[in-house]
C-alpha cells in the first residue's frame, strides 16, 4: 500500500496478536496484488496493459470494487476519478504528454466498460489507466476491520501511516479513540483531534511531499496548500471523500454534502505556513 501498517489490539495476548497480525499482512498482500497499478502482474496492471485491446476477465470482487468506484465518481460529479492514471504519470515525470488538457478530455469513467454478465472490463480509448490510489487504502482498512470483527475483536486501532485510520470500539481508557491531525509545518503538534468510535478518518493533502492530487477535468495538480480529514463510519467513504472534497468545485461539493450528510470533515488551509481550520458537520 506504499506505507507502513500499524495494528493495536488492547488486551490481546502476544501469541494471539501475532497470529492476527500475520493474517492481516497476508490479506494486505493479496489486496496489493489485486489493486496496485505499480506492481507488475497485479490485476489492475494487467487491466491497464490490455483492456483497450481486448476485454479482460476480472473476478467478482474486482467487479464490485470498480463498480463502486464508478458510483463514487457519479455521486461526486467527477471529483473522484480512477481513470486518470496517465495524467498522474505525466506529473510524476514517468510519461510526458505534450497536451495535458487534451489527455484530460480523453479520460473519464464513462470510457471504462464493465460487462457484468461475462465478467470482463475494457477501455473505450487508449488514454485510460486505472489508479485506485484514492480508494485502495480505505478498502483495505475495511477488509481488515471486517476480519477482526469476525475474530471477535471489539477494540482495535488500525492505520496506514498517519493518513488512513480505522478504530473498532473505544480506547481502553476512554469512550472513544482520539486521532490527532498533524500540523504539516510543526510536526510535533496536532492541529486538531478527531474522536472515533467504530469509525474511520482519512487525510489527504496537497502539501510538499504528498502524493499529487489532480483535478480530473483540467488534468492539472492542485496548487493550494491544504489538508482534508474526513470522518465516516465507512473507511472507504472516508478515503474517497478526503480526495474528492479537496478537488471538488462548488457544484460537486454541494452534491457530496447532499449525499453524505452524516460525514464530517476538517479543512486545514495554509498561507505563509500558518493554518486556518474549517469544520463541516464535525464536533
């Protein structure tokens, strides 16, 4: 997943914890072999290499994942878009494109064609490359969370680095899990704290050193320096919206608010390394 994985299981014996952690790692490896666009031979890489030339067979789980991604694209009116992998490659310096606006116009999830009957996927144009970077960690967190619940675990702290966190139950010494949002320019300080109880939080940022965030319609990177942290009962929704809200225009943001009325988020905007904090539907 391109980051470290941490798992805290209060009250669990070391031997049981080791077995649970090992099982989680196996599941994460399985998911990475399916969803990574950087790993040669992964399911997504095979799709990216072949789907314009011929229909590519995919399993039921991947059909459900990609269908859900297309649904999030529709709900966010295009702010969340898994089709822009070639644009991301351009700005990462992997592939240079002369006319980035023309490439942006040639992408879009409407050109991802899924055949649910024959269980195949194909691309309508050669300009599509799937990149599930704004979805994969949320899906992995959800799978780990479901696995632990199935094993009878009622309290757990699960995280990928500091950007994607899920919590089961409450902290052993409190009524929630407190998750701090780090001030980008003052690493020793938390700029805000979000309380989680059987919930998740995901943070996306357009700061130096962060992954590129691309406006799908323009094909250009976001320039404003800011962080978005989204709290949700769904790890997937938190992951998707932390990207989509950051990139959304006013109309897209209105559509997101209308659909996800229960989700709250914090926007942290930086100017001259000083932060301004805005909260939406979040206590």
